[in-house]
C-alpha cells in the first residue's frame, strides 16, 4: 500500500509544523520506506559551516512519519516515543538524503532505522533509530 510521491508530498504539507516545512524537505522516494531531501541552507549551518544537528534530527523524524504513512497507505496520527541519533561526519555545502526504513511496523508501534548521507557520497553523516506510537 505504498503512497505515490504526490500523496507523500501532501502528507508532508498537511501534517507538519510551519518551522519543519521551512526546512524545505522534499520526498524523493516512498519505495521500501521513504527518502527525503534536506536541501543545503546557510541558515541551517552552525559555527564552522556544518549542517546543525537539530535540522538533521527533524529531518529524520519527518522521514520516518512519511515511511509509516507509506506503509499504512496514508497518514495516521502518531507520536515519537524515542529517537536516538549519532552524528558521524559534518555535512558542508551539500543536500542531505534522509533514508527511513521501517524495521518493524505493528498495529500500535513502528520502529525505524534512518541513515543520512550528503548527496553524492555513500558515507554516513548521521544514523538514527526511532520508535513511534501509532494513535489511529
């Protein structure tokens, strides 16, 4: 019951806070989870020029919601129960591809593995795991 890209973009547009939408995330794929693009922005850079961790965490959270929606065939209310992230290398001047893959999706809980890479490289910039309670 995978969503179309257009339906996934609508989930993104309709279900996130304005500041999350300000990140400029776009849905690249909804096959086997979800892939979102976080475009580079100087506004999201911290001292030293690297993309800030807060933006990466928000992107990981958002990508997981899209992955759950894709697996369920549409958006369902959910809440983040746990998210853990490890930052492995700085991203400077490059878009980030955020790949969220569900490792388990039950009736009430979903578990995800999220990998973030700078565009054009296979080297992991950050890796996250997350757990969501499905409310609907």
